C-alpha cells in the first residue's frame, strides 16, 4: 500500500493526473482537516456526501471523476492521499 500526502495546492494537478494517466481507478483517502462552520451550504453538503462528519475523520473512495470533483470543491478543508 502506497500513501502520498498531498498539499492543497497540488490537489488539482493530482486529480488531473489520476483522471488522465491511470487506467484503473485508484482509491483515495480523504481526511477532514478543517471545520465546516461558517462555510457555504454547498461545501457542507459536499462534506456530508463524501461521508465526512468531523475533523480528523477519514473515508476511502474510488478515484472517479465525480469524487475527484467533489474533493476539488472542498480542497481547502481536506487532505487527500492515494491508497494503493
């Protein structure tokens, strides 16, 4: 299992790499690192849709374009790791 911790600035480039270069869907581990208090409602709903309910909670998802788009929307609230 290989884990790569990415900084928020690198998330967009990483998402592009995953969608273009990998033939097989990679798993991504998304961890909430910041609170959703005083955030817009769409960002709160995105966190709930990903299954994140509190700080330091982690979930694993397939690296589909839909999930990667959701992560890109809230990249300032989460950290992302690739899990192989």
